[in-house]
C-alpha cells in the first residue's frame, strides 16, 4: 500500500510538471528564424548543471539547409581549461510562431526553449524553460549597457522569472 502511494505521488508530480508547462511564461508572437540565427552571448542565466564554471558562454545558430531546423553550437571556456562545446538541433514547435523550440542534444536529450522576449532588431533575447527553472539573457554583444540589462531583468520579472537566481556570465575582453 505504501509503495502504491509513493508510485501515485511520483506519477502526480510528473503530471503536474507537464501541466505547469501549459501555463509557462508568455512567448513572443513571432520569431524570424533567419534573423535569429547568428551569435548570441550569454549575459546571465539561471544555469543548467552543465554550465558550471563556464565563462565566455555563447550560442551560435545556423539555419540548416531546407530551413526546417537550426543547428546550434553552445560553447564556453570552462575553468580556464580551454573551450568546451556541444552541438544540438533546434526545431520550432508548429503553431508557436517559431517562439517555442525543441532542442535535441546527442540525438536523445530534448529540452524546450521558449523565446519570451526579443528586441525588434534582434539585438537581445530572453529565453526560458516552460517551467521557468532555467533562463538565459542573450545579447548580440557580450557587453550590453547596465541600463538595458536592468530593463531586461524587469521584463523577466513580469514573465514570472525569479531573477534572484540569475548568475551573471563573465566575458573576457580580448
């Protein structure tokens, strides 16, 4: 009986996590994937475990031939030991205006990335997981102004993101 109760609790937690994605942060209406491609510098993040000890973090998006998917290369300098990188494939979710992406790493691991803020000129972007547990503040330059950064934090707060969990990303000046 106790084992069944534990199993039921585990199933309920899984269901609740899936349902919380339905009510995640509001995304932007439309993303022009071709304009979104290029290099993005991580300014701050509610990081994932794999980002531990990373500096100079950036993501490079390239439109795949045929235009249906985007090739992603995430890289950083880890612990002063040189560059670490990982490749992934991003596919827009149908009906999302390209604002919701399913990113696949190593062919098997999938993650949902929602674009919840985007400058009209594509100079900055705010990306979140549907459950708000991870978030990235991205910019086309590694050094946006503090005024802009403050405004982006305000936008994240409006979207229900706990900005106290953000970790500022370091970028060395070459």
